[in-house]
C-alpha cells in the first residue's frame, strides 16, 4: 500500500463505518486514478479540496436524509428541526420587534411624544432593526415553504445585520459582551443547522400554514394583552415584577419548550424530536440566564430569580432530553 493510499484511507475515516464498508474501495481507486503514479519519496497528500469534499460528505451522511440509515436519518431530522424551531423563534421575535419599531417611530399607535424616536440616528438604527426582523421573518417563511436556498441566503443576510447591530451595542453603547455573544449563539446555531441539515438528500416539506404561524402567535400575544401586562408588572412593581419574566416572548417560549420537552419524555417521542428539543432548551437556557444582564440597580430580585429558575430548568431539561434521545437512537449499522 502506497503512502498516498494510506492517507486517502485515513481521510475516509471521517465517514461512517457503514458508508466506508460500501464505498471506500471505490472512492480510494477513484482518488488514486486521479492522482496518478506518485512515489512515496515525494510525500504525497490528498488535496485540501478532496479533504473538504470528504468532510462535507461525512456531514451529509450523518445528517441523513432520504434513504439514509435509521440512526443517521434521525440525526438529520433533529438537525433540520433545530433549524426550523430556531428560525421560527426568531420569526416570532421579528414580528414582535417589528410592531415595537412601528410604535417607537410613531407610525402606528399613540405613544406619548417623549417615547417616540425623532432623532435621525435613532431612527436609522430602528430601521436597521426592522430590516433584521423582516429578514428573519422571511427566512423562516421561505424554509416553511420549501425554498431552502432562499432561506439560507436570508438567514446569512440576517446574521450580517445582527453582527452590525451587535457591534454597535458592544463598541458604541458598551453593553456587556456576554449579553451580545449569547444572543449571537442562539442565532448562529439554527443557521449552522440549516447549512448542515438541508442538503440535496434532505426531505423537503412545504406548509403555508407553518409559514404564517409566527404572525398568528404574535397577534394572539398582543390580543391577549401580554405585552401591556408585562410592562405593568415590570414598571409598577407591586410585588408582580416576577410576572414579567413569565409573560414576555422569551418567557413564554421557555414555558412552551418545557411543556414540549416533558411531553416528549412522558410519551417517548422519536429521538429526532427529543434531540432537537434538547438543543433548543439548552439555547434558551443560555439566553435566559441572568448573567446576560447588567442586573445591578436595574432589575428586581424576584425577576432575576425568575430568570435563573427558568435557565436552570431549561438546562436540566436539555440534559434529560439529550440522554434519552441518545439512548433511543438506532444503532449504527
């Protein structure tokens, strides 16, 4: 066996064992034919392009789609669910943020004049925020409608907008880095899941109802008066400050995730759902942790305790779901 063949076989170890057993010899022969006769004295190596193509194939086979082995199909479905749930979460926040932007610019509603942003710089950043919200909304809608390529483009444009906004908050407003980086993590993980899970072998599902679901949830939220109730609980105190932590969009998302996770554990849901919810619960736990906030003199102790309890509960749920889902995954063949 030549040195080059040894190195090709080493690179192919990135692939699942079942895939190597079926295709490794064919792939090694193809690579060696392409490389030609190269003596060991020349210290030959696979090209970076070949290594990258094998790495991409390794990801695609493990995040399996149509025709994949049961274990890798379950893992692929979990990755795609993380992308869908993550983008859906940001779409809900996008609709909610868009409503807030329209109010703050005085386009809709009747806010007191002191709460309406009138300076050009503030209005410009509000428009950047609105653009970010619209991109997030469109990214989820296109994914729900089966337009995967458009969803990818919009997701990465949204990450670019978010990066600009976070840079402004870090370097202009000097907000704590842990606050911004944790939110960037919650945004980046679904984007990476979208890249890894939605490959050419992935199943494509289309649902017009799912595409408009975030808007429906925000309409219900506003109609129920949760936004007003949260503000009253937060600003008036009266022993109700803890309530704000349960009825804001993040708090309700945490509650929904816990309910879904408990149902998955109780009913022994498919491992793809348990694994996806484990990732989502962990991300929300990081996002909800009170360490993200500058709490000194700003937030009340009951509210901080609420956030801490939610973060701890979400992280414990994530650990339980991860253990259960890994045990339930079909064995690799």
